[in-house]
């Protein structure tokens, strides 16, 4: 067992690609679930809208990164409209059913051969946004002893965490505004808010759109980081990784989703690398687990973590128990 | 509730150990497959998801004609080829002595199957020219039968109308069969919702679990599917009941909110699904019996094999029994009463917890039947049930969430819609039709066809 590799890759996973992407997706889910009480189980669909919107605009139409990203965000707004329209008047579980289905449908559409001229089919799109790394002002890597980052990684971290901080500030300001107080009131008691003359459905729609835009930003950052996009990155477990990260950090807290995402990927990477090391060093016999199976353990951990948190500690690490104890409308 | 976590743990251990045990045999059986599944150390979730699509689809059939005495005569040496959507020939086979052929396709998708007319022996011809080619789509792991009708002498039949119209009876039959499978799987989902308020996202895994249990007894232990199937259904029912007793009931007693339980069911679904993948592997596998049936029956332009008929008949019998039980027996009436108004039912002396237990057990058993039939129609897969889940939701919502009869009606409509939609859209996207129906019904009649309005607000 090479512990320095395990520690190094765990620390790296907590600050690089996935941590950033899922922090953004979870910030969006926090708006939905943490502040408004909406069950959006299709965050992967919003991420796909952002990622594919950007990717298609850049590779097919030759747009630059800025407008292309904006196009991705516009697509996510449209998606929120289409999902919200039939479901937001209804009880929370209808939104859950429709969003999980919609995300899966989006994945199938972008993966299908029928639209592969635009979306690249199951191979996805490559060579997206070369300008992102071409404009990298950082010219040398960083070596901190136990972890080291290349100049590309550093550039992505600066931009990515910059976007995350901006989203956190925006969330902080919004949830403390009168608008945010209405959202929290909807979470606590929808009927009471309605009786005060607020248009609850429209507030929920705004919440769905805003959170979806954060999700789309996550998808856009993913696209820029890897310069490509594949449909199966947006399968259903993606949503639940973000959801688990949110619950782990604490829903209804500005920092919750960000800390949750870092911890979640730390846990996942730690078990993943440890298991692979153990297999490579024959601490685990191959009849019990092989390399492919080791890669599946992360899903079992994520699902188990989600179920256990919801049963035993709904407020996660930093949440307020009273605030997240959702009752049933 | 100190007992609740312990019981939960025991249940999960029991569940995983059963499955762990189960596929030791399957593992041995699949040892020869190991070379096809290279242990990629950098396997990403995306790669594993993609493995689903590597499961090949295949097409079988046999070429025969009826001679003057109505004896079936197999035709040997006829070339049949499959061409992909891009016009490239991907598979070719020549019929064997008994007239059978098998085309293995590299990936799911739309293919055109053609009989090479030059290889058909003299004195025999296709019943009509245009029936020498046929185009349809195959989903991962699916095996379909294709029929090329031959006659003695020259072609008699003239082309009949547009080919799209001609496909309608076939697609309607397949849609009906698929709808029955969805319905059987979804009855439990709907009744569990009706009696407990829980939207169980892990219900798809109950369906898969049934199919995997049947696979275990059938392939690993070598029992005939007719014995393995009922054992699997009974066991799935027992597990379902045990799951309620050991897991969901303690959660209800703890006062866990319905929304929290819904999220718990999502977590469970993820855990179970990937335990299935861990144990069963990403490939789809057929049962030992009835996997390939080549003698087709043609009836009203519908081509089917014997297992299709049996699936439809058994499904209808089971669903009628469920409907009769709900309408006529004590427990059935009690179930409807609890689904209607739990508090009133309880105060009138109905043992609500017992009703819920029965609903879980029977619902899981039926879901297992659905899973086995799905495994017979396509193949057994670690995520077959999950892929069915979204269609179950569509059917249940369409019919009216929480009602039993609604689940039946809605599911059959969804099954028909999914299959018939392939007339106008690519079959890769056929599930989109079900989602659109779902969105539409939520817009205009959110309570569903048979639901009542006060449930939805």
C-alpha cells in the first residue's frame, strides 16, 4: 500500500475538476432543495444543457467561449421552464419523477445516432474551447511537497473556484433578500405564503431556473476542464452525487454544498485509490474484487451515504436540523 | 429506535450475502468472458455505463415453406444479411440444414435485414418481393425473431398498402405485451404509494432482483426456469415483506418524513443497483430455457414466438387475479380502504401495518414476475428494472398515483405508446414518447385517468 499516493490523490480530488463541478451543481440543488424545498432529481440534465449548449456552440457554430457559455445557460433556463410548467403546481414528488425522467431523456437524445451530427452521438464532442487553456496566464506548476499541480490544473482551479465563490456570494445575497425569505417561507409552509398573496408557483419557477443555471455552470466548467463532453457523464448517478454532496455538507447553508462536494470527492477518491492499491498489492483477492468492481464501489458508497444521512443526520455536517426537517405538503 | 438500525444492517447483510453467494457460480460460468472485460484500472463511471451498450443484440429466425401437404420444409443455404443505418453490412449468415440462422449485431441500433434472392433455391420464392427486406431497431441485449415468408412457386401476394400501416398490428402486440410487463411491475409501486405515501424509487431494483433471483436458480443452480421462476417470485415476495418489516416500518415509526424516505429510496436504489452490477457484471445474459425460440407463429400480420403468448397469457391471468383480489377479498378491500384514507381505515379496525406488509410482499412478487418476463423478452441485466422504472412512473401517474386499477390502465397505454411511437420517431428515442405523455397528463389532468383530485395538490 502506497499511502503517499492515496493521500496525494485524495487531496487533489478535493480541490480539482469534480470538486468544482459538483460544488456548482450542489449549489444549484441547494437553491432548489435547501431553500425552496423542491426535489429536482434531474440536475444532471441541467448540467448537460450547459455542457452541450457550450460544446455545440463552439464546435458547430464556431462561437467563442463567452457567448457559447451564455447559450448553454439559456438552454438550462428553457429546460427549467419546460419542467416546471407541468409540475410546480403539484406536490413535490411529481417534480422529482419528471426531472429524473427528463435528465435521462436528455442523455438519450444527445447520445442517439439520430442527432449525432450535432451532438457527436455516444462519442460526444471533442476539442471544445481550446482558448480556455491558450489564455492561461500561469506559466509554471506548483509543488507543495505532498501534492503538486500543473499550470493547467492551477488555471482551472483559479477560474473554477472563482466561479464557485461568485455563486456562493450570489446565493448569500439572494437568500438574505426579501426574495430569499419568500423561498424559505415556501419551504416551510407553502399554503401560508400563498395566503399572503404571493404567487408561489412563480417563485418556485424562479428558484428552479436559478438553481438550474448553477447546474449548467457546473456542466460548462466540466466541458472546459476536459475540453470535451460525453453523454454518459450525465447519467442519473451524477445527480445523486451532487445531492449526496449537498446533504453531506448541509442543505440550507451557503457553504454546505461546497464543503460537501470537497468531502464527497475526498471520500470517493480515498476509497477508490485505496481499493486499487489493495488489489494491486494482493491484499484483496481478485475473486472478491477486481479493478472494474473497485470502480463500482463509489456508487454503493454514494447511495449508502445518501440513505444513511437522510435517516440519521438530515442536516449533514453544518446544517440546521430544524430548518431541513421537511414536512409533507 | 435502537433496534431499527440493527435490523436494517441485518437485512442489508442478508441481501448482499444472498447475491454474493448467487453469482459465485455465475462468476465461474463467465470466466471465459473475462477476457472481454479487461480490468481497466482507470475505469470511470462513464465507461461502466457504456458497458451497457456493448451487450450485443441478435436476430434469429428460420426459413421454411409449407409444401402441398402443409408440411414445413426448412430451406438451407440462403444468405441473410444485416446492414447498419450507415449502409454498411455488419453481419451475414447462411441458413443451416434446419433453416435457422443467427445474426449477431455489433451494437444496438437500427438495421435492415435482407434475404439474398439469388440464394433462394429454385421453385421457392418470397411471398412478396418487399418482404425480402425488413428494418427495425434493437435495444441492447435484445434478441428478435425475424420472419421471411416463403412459398412454393411464384410470389402470389401483392404488396399491401404502406409498410408503416402494416407494422401497426405487430407494434401494437409488442406494446401490449410490454405494457403488461410494466403493469405487473408497477402495481406494487402504485399500491405502496397509495398505502404509505412513499414514492419508492428503489422499486426498479425489486424488478431486477426478481430477475436475478430467477437467473440464480435457473442458470447457476441449473433448475428449469418453470421451477426457478416461481421460487424467485416467492423469495422476492418474502424479501419485499421483510424489507417493509425490517426497514421501512421502523422508519415510519421514527416519524421520518415522506420526502426524506423518498430520498432514502433513491440512495437505496443506487446501492442495490451497483451491488447487482458488482455481482452480476455489466453484460446481459439469457436464461437457460426459452432464450431462443425460432418457430414463429403468424397471426393477423403479427409475428410472435410461443413465449410471447405465454407472457401475455400469464400476465393477464395474474393481473385479473390482482383485480379480483382487490375487489372481492377482505385484504383487498382493506388495501383499497387504506389507500383511500389511512386514518379512517385504521379507526374502523383495519390493521394498517398488516395491509402494508401484504402490499409490499405481493407487490414485490409481481415486480419479480415482471422482471423475469423482461429478462425473457430481452435478457437479464443489472439495470433492467431501473430502465423500466421511469416507464412505471409514467404509467402509474397516467393511471392515477396510488390507485391499483389506474396502474394497469396507465401502464398498458405507456407500453403501447412506447412501441407505436417507433412508427414516427427513431426507436432509440421511443421512451421519450412516454415522458411526453407524462408531462401532458400532468398539465391537463394531474390526478391521472382514474385518480381523484384532492391527492395531487
